[in-house]
C-alpha cells in the first residue's frame, strides 16, 4: 500500500470512529438530561427514576439499530473510498509507482521482480465486445514467423469495445505497423488488458473506467487483414493466453480466481521457446483441470444446476468449495466438472 493509500485509509477510519462516538455521546447526553420522575411502591416507599432510564428500557433496541445502521453506512463509505483509491492507483503494490510507461509492456528494458505466485480475481469480467467468435488464437504464427500474443475476436467496424474489468487507462496510442489504434488498461486485480486495431479510442490516458464502459470502436487499423478486436491479457508485462482465463463462447471467466505462477508463462526469445509458450502448462494445481463454466442466473438452485449438467449436488459443491447450504449469488461463475 502506497503512502497516499495509507493516508486515505487512516483518514477514513478516523472519520468513521469520530462520527460513531459523537452520535453515541449525543444519545447518552440526552438520556442524562431527562427529567426525574418520582413514584411510590405498594408499600408506600418513594422511588425516583429518570426519563433516561425509561428511555433505555423502551428504546434500547432502536438505539442499537441506529448505531448498527450508522456503522454499516460508514463501513460502506470506507469500502467505496478504498475502491476508488484502488482504481486511481491500480495494483500499485505489484507494479510500483514508476511503471506507468508508454509501452504495452510497462517494464520494457527494465528488470522486474515478478511474484512466484499471484491469485488474480476474474469475477468482474465483462466481454469486451458483443460477438463471441474467435478468428485467431494466441500462439506462434508460422506464416509470419512471430508470436501472436492475444485472441482475435470478430466484429464489425464501429462496434462498441468495452473494458473487460474496472481500472485505469495507462496507454492510448496508435501504432501503424502493429496494434493500430489501441488502449492498455491496468486493473486492481493485477492484470493489464490490451485492445487493438480499433477504428478509434474514446478514452484518454489516466481515465478511470468501470467494467463494461465503452472505450473505443471496432475497426481494422494497424497491421490487420480485416475488422477484429485484438485482445490481450498480461500480468506485469508477461502475456497470458486469454483463452486460459476466459471462455469467450460462453462470455464468462473460466475461474473465479486464476493462479498465475512465475515461470509458467514466459516472453519467448526464440522460435523454439515460442512454440512452448503457445501452449503453456497450467499455472498451478488450482488450474490443472479443465472445467465447463456456468454463470448463475436468477431463480437457479444448486439442485437445478446439477440436474442440468447431469451431476450430483455433492460433485458441484465439492468442485466449487461450497456447502449444500451455500447461498447462490447471481452472476457468480461455477465450475462444472466434466
């Protein structure tokens, strides 16, 4: 966490604590200032109470609920402030504060310490275009003698291109012999995504975008043989086969969390190495099995999903780390064992 992030987090916590303390103190002050009331018992003994005591007895639940609501509101505000900060400086703990370069690989020509393992949350993924047809996959292109670091998706010129995740635009540029009009976005989950060959980009460098926000229009600029979107996914400059992360036909991520392991993906220095990278080994045991995926829809249950795929509820919950009583969240991606 950077210095500015720590400052904002501390300020938010102090504000929440101060507000809750002031509200509680005000409630207690009102109780102590309540008028005194004298009553007599059946034996004729005089008993003095205050309005505050009656208030505590009668309104204790209301006060507790108000305090709970205020705490929840403050906690929500704190989460929102943290989210905004993460979007202003996405994955800064990984990339550092000096990696905001103008190249697709932010560490081009630099030495970089890549973590041995990094879990990448993919749950926010949104398809960058409406069509889901792959026209060219990630891998070595023998006809051109070079690597193709992305997945090409079919579109028509002028189709809307959207951000796959929330993040901040790091690069907006034009490369006549390569990407054409392209955009690079850095995301809080540690990924950077690249969108190439657009007819035009409609965002500026430094713009914060949300998942699904329009960032450009489809086209065929740069080194392109026809309208398509060239889509890349990179972690700290290292290209990853997008099809390892996303099921483009279904329009969903293959995993809720993808385990990137250092050494499983490498930038090739030769044609021989490129052929290895084109079909990378799985990042870790967490990714070693290939699953079908299912995105939960409103009204579905574990039983209905399991019956649809001809498996048991136990198999479904076991592969997804759930219990049979787990609450289903609409939009969550489940792995379906083959």
